[in-house]
C-alpha cells in the first residue's frame, strides 16, 4: 500500500515565525488533504489539494503530484496554530491513508 | 449548517462487551467514513459508506462492523471488546467521498477496562 511520510515530526516556533511542513507519498494518488488536529482532538480540514497551489489566509499548500510530495506553509504563526498537522492521501479506493503527523508548538 | 455529530462523546466499557457508535453527517452528505486513532497506530481507516453501500473496509477484525441508513446516518459496532480497542473513533462526512474535502466530527473516545 501507499506509504505517507511527514517531516519534520516535531517543530517548535516562536510566534510570528514561518514554517514549511512536508508530505511525501510512495505512489500516485488521486486525492490529498491536509488536516489540523487541535489539542482537544478535533480534526479540521485545511485543504483538499490533489495538485496545484491553494491559499487560505496565513496558510497555503502546494502539491506536486508527479514528484509525489505536498507542502504546507504556515506564515506568521500564532499560538492557536499549535497542534498536529496530518497529510492524508487516497489512490481512488475510497479510503485515506494518513501520515504520522507533524507536531507543532508555537511559543508566545 | 450543523456539522458532523458523533454520539456519545465518551464511553467506558468492560472487556467482552459490545458497543455501538453513531455518526450523523452534514445534511446532504452521502459519504461517511470511520477512522480509529490510537497513540501507537495513528489514524487508521475502518470503513467508507456511500448511499448505504460499503465501498471499502480497512484491515480490522470482523468484530468491527458498520452500516449506513437511508438518511445517511451511520453506526459502527464493535463486539467482544478488547483492551486494544481503546481509541478515539472519528467519523467524517463528504458530499461525494474521497474526491472531496472531509469534515470530521469531534469523535467518540472509547475506553475499554
């Protein structure tokens, strides 16, 4: 099956800093999503991005499907950005495979 | 617009018992997926339903089962509970399935003692 690797596994930032999270996948995929899990366990969809680039406020994402990776950019980070960021991919089988996540802590 | 509703939020069960978890998707969404989250295994796919049909099932034993009703609400059942079934169970809904963004519910945290 498809393998999904996320890096870095842990990240500590000062408020206001920028960061890039990476997701590599081992095979071609039809669908890709980025999620943020807050400290209370709620998973929030950030982007549905099987290819191309999208932006939403301070967040943006780029997926290069032909090279099998996706990047999530967080600019001007805030303490509320803390949590775990997951990348999930689907190859058209109606199920997502999740990466192990990047745990982000933003310090005030 | 109401989000995805999962009930109950918390549950404590004894080994050997069975449990039923419920998920009400966003109105108009016909696809419901279930995931199990544990510290050791991360997020793992359980099932996906679309218009009452199971389109895929994850690598879980037969003790895990699910169904979807005509109003798109879904239930999952775990029989003969084991300690290792303790987890956060998350339900996601989508209008069309995996080729669209997911909205997750808040989850049901199951503890087996």
